[in-house]
């Protein structure tokens, strides 16, 4: 039987992966992550929902990622650039080579699509 061609991105029925920033990237707080991967495609494409509790850590992107914030508030600061506050309804792309920090002010949940 082939896979359906329409996939709903939801936390329903998916067991979340639990995580946290690597210790050497943690700046402040004790953020905890939950990730619901709805799609893991063989072409190194991933889609799902990610959530983090408050805290701040350094980020380095080798991948391309589209994000759509569902709830909460975060501040994403680019190294040598400006800090941007993102909240529910905001969408953005982080491109390979992006370096900076991600600070969750209020527990944040986002939809994501990642291309490695």
C-alpha cells in the first residue's frame, strides 16, 4: 500500500522526541525541547512541530529551515546583525550559515520544514 499524498502536520498520534540545547551552546535558563516529526523524507526533508520552554542558546545553521510560529514569543539574534522578536503568526526562513542565538521568552511552538 502506498503512502497517502496528503499529510496533516499535527501532534496528534505522534510520540514527541525530547531534547535540549547542547551544554556548550546553552547561554541561560533550562530550555527543554519537544519535537513531533510528521515527515522524514529520504531526500533529507523534514517537517513537523517543535516546542521549547524558556531559555537561550547559540544556534548555527547548516540546513535551510522555514518556520511558522504557532504560539509563544522568541528573540532570534543574528551574530553581528539585529535581533528579531517572533510571535504567533510570524513566518521566516533561516538559511545555511546563519549564526546567532535563539531565546525563548514564552514557551514557543513552531511548524517547520527543514532541507539538509
